[in-house]
């Protein structure tokens, strides 16, 4: 029996070493999670305005349009759970922070947990932002556990952020000709339709904790609802809009709703609910006047 085990281990050793080498290689490839963690670790003490949220902030909030030192800590599909984690994770480093901008709109408030939709992102938070939600020795501790994400990463299909944390990928020249087609609008609206009201209730509680933490630490919290196209806005169910309204009001924090701002036209958008780089500059300049 002992000899059999030794032979089995010797047989498996090359496979284990190959997988370990592949995992190490993939981890060494840059991504925005590592990029933002390294920046915050080195510079969080200088940040005065911290931006949190999902892709509406990732592509839509440009810190370079603000006169005060701002940083974009948003990520695609970033949930309120991870917004809360990041806000507190870097808290020991804050020296000059006075304002927190947080995206809270239909694009993320009603989404299912990342474990059910984009599991690889949980892995990125675990590996590159030290989030302890999942053990390292689990499926969330290895990039190779999601080969589709590995393939995308190795193909370098994801644009890295600039030095302010903003992602400049959504340019007009990359926009699809039918970016506001009925199918695209319907798909975007369906993606953000509430599928589990228990998740929405938990997001409300998380949002309230974030607001309470900001108050306790004398930080001004501004809850943002990003500009969206009229076609997308008309697809949002009224009862969902009402739930979101009551949720943000329950925090006692300031709210800035730009979803129907007439200053934005269809030409400002990359798709039904994301701004182009030029649209992001417009929105960010408008926001900067508040600071």
C-alpha cells in the first residue's frame, strides 16, 4: 500500500507542479484589482474624495475632473458588500479623506451576489485585495478555478485603469452602431431586474451600515445614481424604483440622482446605461462643482 501511494504521488507531482506554475503565471498578469490595491496601499493617505461603486462609476467617474485629490475605487459588478469591505479595509490609511461618493442605482442594487453570477471576481477580491470572505484554500483562492476568466485575462481583453483608477475603455469609436437598439436596452434592463428581494433587503442593510460608518467617522457620504438613457430608464419597474428610493432615503445620507438629467443626450452613452469617456468627463465636471 505504501509503495502504491508513493508511486501515485510521484505520478501526480508533475501535474501539481504544472498547475502551480500556471497559477503563478496567471497571477503575475496585471489586472485592475491588483492595480487599485497597490495604489491605495501607497497613496490612500493623500485621498480626499473616494469613489466606490460598480461599472457606472468604473467608467463614469473621472477623478481628473476634480480639483481635490480623488481616486476611483470602483470595479465592474462591484456589489455594496465589497464597497463596504474596501471602504473599511483601507480605513487605517486615511489621513485626508472627507468625502465618499458611492454609486447606488438599479445597475447594482438588485443584482445577485457575485458568487452566483461572476464568481471569478470573488477570487480577485480574495487574492489581490485581501478580502477574507472566502478561504484561500477554496475554489475562490485559485484563478485556475475559472478558465473562462483566465482566458480573458491572458488575452488582455480588459483595459487597465489610469493613474486615478478610472477606466478609459468606453470611447465613442468603440461603441456599437446599434448601441441603443431595443434588444440592447431590453438586455440591460433585464440584467438589473430584481430576482431576489432578500438580496435587495441585505443590500439595504449594507448601505445603512456604510452610511452609519461614514457618519461615525465624520465623512460626507454622497449616494449617486448615474445618468442613463431614457430608453433604459423607461424599462425599470416602478416598484423597483420605489424600493431603491426608500432604501437610499433610509440612510440619511445625501443623494444625487442624475438618471433623468436633461444635460445628457444619447450621444453621451456607450450603451443604454454606461457613459462614454466624454460623457464621463461631463458628469464628473458637474459633480466636481459640489466639492
